[in-house]
C-alpha cells in the first residue's frame, strides 16, 4: 500500500512560486474554499496574518502530487537534496523530438521566471538543469 503525499516548498514569495510551478508542471492554482473568492479573502476572514498565508498548485487531472508553498524567513543556502524531474519528452517519437520538447518547455519556464543552469549530455541521458525563481534546482528532460 502506498500513501498519498504532497511536496512542500519553503519560500519567500508565495504568489511568484505558485504561478511559476503551475506553468512548469502544467498544474492549476488551487481554488479557494467554497464561499471565498480568493485565498486572501479566506485567510483574512479566518484571521490569518498575511505573513503566514500559503499557496498550492494541483494537477488538474488529480493524479500527481499537490505542491504546497509556505513562507519562511530564511533564504535558500545550499544545493537541494531533493529536486523534481519534469519529463516532457516521454511521449516523443525520437531523441531529437524529445530534446526539442524539453528545450521548448525550458523556454516557457524561463519566461515564467526560471534560470537555465546547465545542460547535461552524458552516458545516462540528457537533461536541462534549471533554477526556479527562488533558486531551487529542477530538471527538464
């Protein structure tokens, strides 16, 4: 038996991070609870101070994990010990087609606030290492 899980990010800018990761994973921003027009309205009505507001993105198909973003005062200080690999080339008919898909997705991520770090082409495959808007590493293949 497996357990459901979410991936939690510590971050500074909840809005930037949720919007970025929605683009990077083709996810949706999680809708606020029924009766609230926004998460800000919900949090305000619940008496939650703005510095404690959180955000999340979800898989519109409901199959992949939710990403949850919570505020922390400190910045990122070292390389991630865990990172996400985004496999956009899985359905490609050829290696060249897969690379084209990965490079196009990397461009979309850059437009959304990411930075390209390196391109790896080695014995065990090819991928692009990227940094999200707050410096967290992830890979696109």
